């Protein structure tokens, strides 16, 4: 299974391009975060990593 992860920094940005690309690549589940790149804590990235199982691929846009 392909698992996707996308992030945007500001409220002015949106995830549409990233989510479209991840869907076209075949990601069956996509996790997203809305937070600054200066933050080291990314809750949805942590959730995605916990979700991935042996044989899965984590795809980051």
C-alpha cells in the first residue's frame, strides 16, 4: 500500500496540488499537516509513520 504525506506552511497555501499528485501516484491513504516548516513536531507525519506496515511505501510530496 502507498501512504501519502503532504504539508503546507500557511493558511494561504492549500494542499490540492500535493493531494492530487499523491492520488495520481496511487496513494490509498493521505495524511496532511498545516504548520510551519520550522516546527519539528508534525502530528500527522507521526500518525502516517505509525500507520505504515511492512511492505508499505511512505510517499512524501
